[in-house]
C-alpha cells in the first residue's frame, strides 16, 4: 500500500517508525527533492509547522548520485549549501539497510548530523534525523514524478 505525503502528517511517531522499518532502502536518489519536516507527528498543527520551516529554514535536498553527495536547499533564498556524503549502511533505528546522509566530514555546521532515508512510495522517501546518536525529527523527501517512476 502506497502512502502520500499528506497521510504522513497524521501519523504518530510509532507509525512513522513502523513505516520506515517496513520498507527497503530503495535506490540512492538523484536530483532535487522538496523536503518537509515532520516535527509534531500525529498532531493537527504538524502541517503548519512544516510550512514555517519550509519558508524560513529548509526546503529540501539536491542529490548527485554519481558523486555520492547532496546539498541542502536552505534559507528563504533557497541557497544550496550544507553538503553531505550519501551511501548505504545499516540504520540506527532497526539495523536494516538504509541510505545514509552523512555530514560528519563535509560540514562544520552539521557535522554531528546523520540522516537516514528509505523509499516508502513512488518518488517519496521518509527520513530520520540524528544529532550524534539522539533521534531528533522525521522528514519526507518528495521527488519530481518522472525521476523514479
């Protein structure tokens, strides 16, 4: 069963974790993805918080699968900055393979951040953010329909 980005807003944390665990890593993405932070899982105001984050802080990620890197789309001006290495490894959530977005060697600002993503539907990836080993938030990456159909 495929899930939509809108359905993710209504899910509680345990449901998001189960969805993540129920899916394979999928292919390492290539291209631009609209990003949406999921800061208040299962809460009615999750969508409003996500919109504010998108306007003022983070809009998504741009992947270069060939080089194994990405850049984040940040700030109100849409600057492409904060680089991460992209590779497959075991998830800290469940030990199964995921796609790791590793900032430890590429960013002074985000060197303690590790993201993990898995493909949960056509053009849709669910992500987990870690600060050190502490889980912070979830996010979703929505790619253009033609990229992974």
